[in-house]
C-alpha cells in the first residue's frame, strides 16, 4: 500500500476537505457531498460530480490516508461504505492545510487570460462584455452578503465563515476594478485601435530580429 507521502497523492482542495470532514466523524461519500453543500463548502470546492468525490476517496484510501470504518444504511438508500481518516490522514491534512494557508499558489484562472487578449475586441465591445461581468459580479456579491447575514443571524462562530468573508472581499474588489475599467472605456481614458496595435507588434518583432 502506498504511504501517506506517496508522490502520486498530491494535495487538492477536495482531498483536503474530505480529510478534514472525515477527521471529525466517519462518513460515506454521499454524506460528505451532502454536508459540503449544507455548509456552503461547494462555493470553494467542486463537488458537482459525485464521481470526482469517489475518485478522490479511492486515492486517499490507496494512500492509507483514510480507511473503511464499516457500512451504513437507512430506509431510503442501499448499504454504503463509511470512511474515516487515519492517523496518517490527519497528519497529512494538517501539513496540506499549513501549506495552502501560508504559500500563495500561482494559478491560471480564465479571467486574467481573457484580459491579456482583450485587444482582440474593439473598445466598445470590451466595454459591453465587461459591463455584463460587472452585473454578474454585483449579483454574486449580493448573494454572498445575504448568505453572510444569514450565518451571522444563526450566531455561527466566525471561524466557520472565513471562506465566505474572503470570497465576499475578493468579489467586491474585482467588481470595483471592473467598474473602473468600464468607466475608463466609456470616457475614452482607455482605448486602442487595430492600427496602433499592428504598429506595436511590428516594433516588437523588429526588436527581436
């Protein structure tokens, strides 16, 4: 059996979250998915496809980070395998958590990629599509604020809401920035045209020659 330090068992948001949940109580995969949604963790962990959750649990099991506790069933569902974290799993979760908290990871989200190629659009087109993004961000921000208000009313400890706080701050910051870019496009403070972009590309090519 692979060890907890097996290089093939890499950390991931879902693997860490599964280990964290199994650290508190034994659960079957459906129970993990249900609790993730109930606790709002599906805002930060992709659990839309249960197949991905099963694959993650299988890898954790093969690495010795979780083990089978037994089977459970109720009147509505067939028998299910119940898992729990091992000592190695708890130690690994602790290590992964410290690394994820302390070390910013350079990721490649879609939006910065799109921004790096926005000159393929004309300024009016960019203003229009970024305006749509601002509207979507505003709607998301309203939902996040409503969810936080609900959690505050439930008098939940703040530690359970930190990821929701973070997502709200990030969304608000992005919304403010996108709105500022849209405003610059509307005023003409930010603009470009095909001719100037071609001249820039030719100049860059000559400097490489």
